[in-house]
C-alpha cells in the first residue's frame, strides 16, 4: 500500500514493444493447444459413442431374445368332457372326481384334437399319437382338470377350451423351431409342425399377450411355456420393502449421528473407514454372512424373503450411509449457524433445517441403493433363494417367511436350464427387471426435482 | 456534529454491565487464539470489536453465545458472565443461552423458507407465542424492528432467499430480534453488503441499542466510529485497548492501536 503511494513517479513510461506477429495469425503454441483441445474433445465423443453402442447392443439383444416371452401360443378347440373319464362313479361328488388324475384329462385333450382334425378334414401323413400328445403343454390337462373341479356342472358337456400349446409349437411361431431343428429334436417332428400350420390356418391356434408370464410362478423343466415371474416379482418386492424399512432409517440415523453429533476422533475415523470398506465388500461375502448369521445362527427359514431382505439391507446400508453423509455435508454450514444462533438445539437444527435440504440427496442415494439391491444375485444364491418355488408366498408379514424367488435369481435360474424356451423367458425376465430399474431411477430423478431447493 | 450527538446519547445511556469477561483464553487445538481477554460490555450500548484479520475478534464474539461449542477442537477457559452468571457453567444449556444472546452472521443466511417462517422460527421453538395471532404480532414487530416490514409485508409467504442481500441481512436481524434476546452479536454484518444496504443496517443498529446490548465485529473502522459507543481493539489474540469509541479513535493509548487506526498495520 505504501509502495503504491510513493512510487508512481518511478514507473518508467511504457515504450511501444516491438510487435511479435499479428493477432490474425495463430502462433505455434496456440495451434498446439487448440489441437490438444480438439483431440481431447474427440476422445470424449468417442467414449460416449462406445458407451452408447454398448447400451444399444445390450438393449437390442435382450429385447430380441426376450420379447417372445410376452407372447404365447394357445390351442383353442372344443373339448368333450366325457363323464366316463372325469366322473367314473357318476355321482358328481367333487371328492370322488378329485381322485381322477391329470393324465386322464390329457387323454381327453388328445381325443379332442383328433376329433378336431376329423371335423376340419385335416390329414397329416405319419402323425403319431406322441405328436398329438406332445402338442399340448403339460399344464393344459391340469388347467382343464381345475376347470372341471371348480364347476362339476361342466361334466358331460362340450366346452371351448383355450389351453397352452407346448413350447415346441409355441417356438414354431417365434422362429425357434423349424423343420431342420425338428429333425434333430426328439420332442417334436415335422408332422407336428405341419399340424400346427394347419391349425393356425383354421384359427384353432391363437397367439396373444402372455399375461401368465407376469402372474405365473416358475414351472418345471418340462413345461417352460407355463413358467412365469410372479413369485420372483413378489419375492423381490418383499425384499425391497424389507430393505427400505430397515436400511433407510438405520442408514439415515447412522449418518446423521456420524455427521452432526459424533465427535471427530480416532473411533469415528475407524468407523468411517470401515463403512467405506463395507461398501466395497463383494456381495457374495454378504451371502455367506447371511447364511451364517441369519439361517444357521438365528434359525430363520431358507429361501425366505426375510433373509434375503436382511442380507440386502446389510449390503445397501453402506451405500445409503455414504450418500446421506455426502448430502448432509453439502448443506451449507451457514444454515446450521443460523439455526443454532436463534437457539435451536442440535436436533432441531438437523430435523428442521439440515435434513429437509439434504432430502433430495438422501432419496437419490436410497433409490440407487435399492436398485442395486434389486439386481443383486450372488448373496441370494447362498441363502437358498435359487430353489424352485412354484407356490406364491402368502401376504406379509407371514409371507416374508415363506419360500420365494427373486427376479435376478430367476434370470440366472432360467439361463442355466437346457430348453431354449427358458432362455427366452430369461431374457423376458431381464426386460421386466430393466423396466423396474428404469422406473426406480425415474422416481429418483422426480424426487430430486421435487425436493430440490435453492438458497 | 456527529460527535456531539453521540456524546449526548452516551450521557443518557445507563452504565450497567451486561457481559463480563475475565482472563478468557481460547485454543484451537494447539493454537492459542485468544489470550487473557478482560472486557466489560455495557447494556444498551453498541460495542465494536475491531482489529486485523485473524486477531480473534470473531472468535471472542462466538464465545459469548457459545457458538464455538460446535467446533470440536475449540477450548475456552476463563469466565464469561452474562448478568453475573457464568455462561460456561456446567449447568448452563447453550440452547437457552443462545435464546438470550442472538446472533447475526457475516453472510446473510436466511433459511430456505418463507419470510414469515424465517422470523417465526425462533418464537416457535421457544414457545413465545400462544396462538397464531400472537405469532403474527411477533413477526410484524420484529420485521418493523428490523426496518423491513414495509418492504415485505405483502409477500410474507415468499422465500426469504429471494430478497436482496441487504434485505436478507435485515431479515436475519429480524429473526434474531424475534426471540427477544438481551444481547445481539453481529459478526461483520455488513461485509457482504453494498454501501446503501450498509447504511440501512447501521441505522438499524443504532435503533436496536435502545433494546439490546449490541456487540458488532467489523473490519471497517469508519463503521466502528459511526455506530459504536465503545470500541475494543484486538491484535494477535490480545485485547490491546478498550474504551470509548471517541477516545480510541482520537487519543489511542497503545502504539499498536494508533498504528492500526492510521492504517500502518492490518
């Protein structure tokens, strides 16, 4: 300051410096810098393009392979429920009728198809009885039996039944089964394919939206056409509820304590490091932990959503704690000063001012944690959720203890089965899983926009 | 003319001691930030703390309402008494203390809520209003007290963060006033404001001293001279000189004070 007031006279008058080239011509250093910048931009665009191509490829293959799971072929022919077969005692007693095996209904179906062929003058050279039997899904006769048992008045009548065709017939309409593949496949034949073509022409085969895929439980290896993701979706939903109910309050409370109340000392440093470590622990390790702690030690049932939910909670907690702490840190300290300055207690400061401002970050972190948990497979395999579950769990809270599956596990499960029809289901389940994840991320964006406040 | 006016005012101000500080020491970790500060702050008086950056004036201010409690590494020793009661006594709840000793900060920091809720927050958490009408009255009185009422009375439900900088700072003053404190601490309240807003806030401070004991930290010596009756000069953690503002600025006793006031250090 003193220098400035004393020395103005000492500053030499500026002499015009010799010109070092025109502004109109870029010098070498500038050209080099501009080139480097252009290169860097090109790298960036290239990186984005590679990411986009990978995404498009992923979506394309999944949708190509999985779209078929949402369509299903049904046989729609009149079936005569002959009283001799379904009610051999002739007394219409449901208890007696329940003794008739599903296999007998299969014979009715086979007869109905033979009748239909005769009525429509369809004749196929070399069509065997096995081809006719294999035309229907194993599920078809069971469905017919349930229909009759539910309404004994149908006995002796002719009904228009719409039942599942076998996966081979279904595959024919999806391009999976051709004459060439039929020649190598013991479960189908070119005669069966010819029959299917003829039936389609006459309108006895219909392909329509497959709502059973959404609602059915898993099915055995022999009937992929009946398999659905209903139990897996419900199991995933139960687990997400458990994760939300446990991980959100525990995670938020832990981060509020660590961030706003805990003294900063060696212990809290240790805890902080360990939380970060926990976030990096491979998920399969959590599976082993869940197996040891919840099933072996606490004696909770295997394959149950409660155990899956607890394991996923442990896995999600670090994510929620880390993102919540980041959100709390991002709230300007001046807000805390302001609240403390008017005599608010620490808790009032946190709950009235800090937490509402941190809410968008907390919610986003929670939903991203949930989305991660939704897609997690490895720990669930270890706690038995990979088991074949063909019955729905009951409503919560008891249902949390019932065996269930989970979406990603179902994908894994189907992908390991031999029948190509299961591969299609697997891709279909991936589509459903991706739709759920997309919805959750959209919800996260929506909540962030809604709660975001400026100051 | 200003001087004679201030002298006249000083004569009427009752010379009761509001805050007593004795041998106050503050450490930040190993750093001795405040050394042996002894000062008596009077009621219904504006006391200015001046000094170069990092001299401890803000630190000392934050000791008075125990805002330093929020800093883990900060340690306070000595005695600071409000009306003869030690504020660092074990029985004192800092929350209760801060209701009595309000604070306005350097940067205007309204809550991201409506103007009304900003002012009503303190009375609400301290249960000062029995019903909505009471609360309305407190809000209006506080906003009038902060000379902001006429500007915001038609938009009380709009966010406080949407006001201009000077208005925001007056809103913060209204918020502090609304809890009916006895002492108002101001930490460089005008450093983020333009000259016009500064003038408004200074005028306000002059009015506030009729109800409170005001302690203001400022970097501007002109401001200290304009608004305060008492001035304390801090340097490197020491309270170098404390006395009537006129004496400090016209007849400083300590050479360091003189150097600072004349602009040679700082």
